[in-house]
């Protein structure tokens, strides 16, 4: 009797091990197929100062640092070893699109702008269009009401004589003090 129980337990354990091992191969191929269909969402990463070609065109040699800062914003990089140089770096990374990187460097002498070195820059409209490239264009809903729907939505007018007038209460002659005067 004990021998048959041991034999039954051994065969059950061997069968369970076989089922688990066969499941590993199936699970692996199934999980690979599912993983190829599902991709995690990766957020767009925007870093630095975006400088447009319009901003660059507004810069003129001889401008003081303050005016340059008003047009381009605070520089991303200022170096204590190169105090007369400001670097504006911009990177934009998004899923499925080649990362964008642009750099603008402005040079000063005696706190006046003397030189600009810049990568080719897009206009603001081109940059916005490149950011919205994945959006599907949906039809714009009509935001006007027809004359019939305006009439239906208008509140019913009542004559002033039909409404009863409520007496307005007189304001109090004096108000209580805000704080206790006795301490």
C-alpha cells in the first residue's frame, strides 16, 4: 500500500513538472507576441530655451546684455571662465521621432553684443507644427446656434408689473465693534 502511494506521488510530481515546463515555452512565445504589440508610453522631453528665427532676427550688434536677455530669455549656460559668452541650448525628444537639438551662442564685449553663432532655427509656426504632427485633425464643431435654437433657449420675458416687489430692509443705524474695547 505504501509503495503504491509513493509511486502515485512520484508520477503526479513528474506530471506537474512536465506541465509547468511545457507552459514556460508557450508563455514565453505568447509574452513576446504581446510585448511586440504593446509599447510603453514615453513622454516628450523638452529641455532648454527654444529660440526661434524671429527672436534671432530681433538681435542687433551693439545691444546691451539686458536687451538680449529680454529677447532670448535667461541663458541655459553661463560660464564663469567665459563671462562674455551665453549659450542657449534646446533639445526636444519624442517617441518615434529623431531628437532635435539646437544651439545659439551670443558673444559680448564690454557688455554689448558683438557676435551670434546659431544653428539653423525654425520659425515659431514651424516649431508648433512639428510638435502637433501626431495629432489627428478632427473636424471643428460649429459653435453657432441657429436662430430657432436661440429662440428656444431664450428665457421667457415677464412684465415688470407682474412681478411683486419685495421691500428692501433698511441698513442698521450702527454696527457692533469689531474688537472688544475693554481689555
